């Protein structure tokens, strides 16, 4: 607008006759060619196309900030159960101890776990149903998050969970530690059982790794990302899974409340962090991360806390989201650069800077066509995002 006013004054005061005619043509041409349609379209067009591209590939992006930040990530933190693995653990070993039989151990533990919704509890209950072991009513049930459960079955007090949980309740786990170590070395999650303060046995469960997890992690590392696994599992089982999938590092025995603090520690060290998880206990970490990725098969609160939802439940789509983000930011910069350069070159010509050399002015109709072409160029460039090449899930 200022350039148009200055142009009009220059032509009116210093231009050839008819000054009014030249003034009107040049000022109008400047206004037409400077119309900011291309600038206004540059960012939203790129975002709309990229969000649509992501949605077509099972990646639901909730906001533009997450889309922009994803391209700046340098660290990806992965939950283990339900993220790297299928999240459907199965009982592999039932090891009774002392006078307790295998059936008695399974019956007591499944009965206590019937009050829990934890994936490991579901696995134990499913095993009891599979073997037609009837459940008994449980009273005085209590759970210590990330540690274990306790309940009364027929006047017997049953403890079940990590070794530390039993130790805190004055149960000696040493007699069965070596057997637990053997199972843990096989990558299994081992839980200790005690009846009336005496060790009663072990139950081990295992979860299968998703078909594309190893390749997805390799792709992330190849693109320069540091990949870390967080899990509440024991050190040996966590190490086994970490070595199988090839993460850079892992943190085991993480309580749900500690996941958020682990993310904060990485951020305080200068990292731009993504958190990928699926459970209720992942929600604080998902909200804390610079970009939170929720697995669609996970809990509603995890999905609500995250910025991006992976509908195919594949961590391979984390890399795809980052690729879309980088392409989008690059596309926006191209659009803005093109629009600014167009205005920078077009406005002086419309103002008549070439008139002393050529004796001709830019026709307002051509200025209108040029303005429309700039918008067409921006829209066309934004639509190139539809053809961004993404990795396909192998699940």
C-alpha cells in the first residue's frame, strides 16, 4: 500500500503527461501484483496437504506445532510393551516351589490378578482359562503400581510381583533367584509368588516383538536419530529385547512415575525428544515430550495426551511422520521464498521502473494474470507433498 501511494505521487509529480492516467495505471498495477494471496496460501496449503498425506498413511496429526517440531527431533524414546512388542504377553513357564503344585500356584495367582487390568494379569488369567483352572474369590486386593499385587484367598495372603516387592513385604526370594535368572536370560518377564510370607514359585511371561520393530529402529538410527527404550521390566529381559531390536540404549526397572522424569532429563541435556507409547502409564511422558506419538491400540488417555496417533500401531510410522514434517517445512519455505521473490521483482516493474528504458508500463490485466499465477505456483508446489515417499509397514 505504501509503495502504491509513493508510486502514485511520483508519477503525479514527475511523470509525463497525462500524469493522472499514468498515476492511476501504475498505482493500480502495484496493488494488483502485490496482492498477498500467494503469501496467505504458502503455509496453510502445505500443512493441509501434508496432514492429508499423513492421514492416508495412518498417521493422525493433531496440530501444526507437532507437524513442524517432528522434523527437528534427534531422540526417540520407545516404550517396550505394546510399542516395540505386540503387547500381548503369554505365560511360558509356571515354576512351583515347596509344597505348592503348578495348578495351585496358577489358581491362586490368577485369582488375585482377576482384580487387575494389567496386560500381564490378563495373560495369567487367560492361561488359567486355557487349562480350565477355576478362579477363587479374592478379598483385600491392593496393587502397588509398577511393583506387584496382594490379596487374600481362603485366608491365605498372596503376594505376586517383582522380587523387590516381595522383599519389601519380608519374603525371602533367594531360594528361587537362580531359576528366575535363567528365565530372564531368555528374555522373559519373571514374577515371584509368595503365600503367607513364604516363597511359592515363579510365573514367567514373554511378549513377541512386532514384525517391523527391528527394521523401523534401524531406519531411525540410519536417519541420525538416537533410539532409547524405556521399560519397567527387569535388567536382563530388557537387555535381551534391546539387543534383538538394536536400540542405542535402554533403561530398565522404570516405574510409571519415572518415565516423565526420564524425558525431562533428556530435554534438559539439550535433546529434542519424541516419546512413543500406548499405556495409561505413558501418558505423562507423552505429554512431556516435544512430540508424543500414541499407538492406536493403546489406552484412550495415551491417545489424548499425544500429539500424533499411529493408526497402524507400527513404530515405523514415527520415521514417516518425521519425513513428512521435514518435507512440509521445506515446502513452506519454498512457497514463502517464491512469493517474496515474486513480489520483490514484480512490484518495481509494476511501479514503472523500466519505463525510462522501454517506454512501456505493465498492463494491469497482465499484473492480474501474474498474481493469479503466483497463487497457482504455491498451490502446485504444496501438492507435491502428496508424492513424498514413505516406508511401508511390514506387519
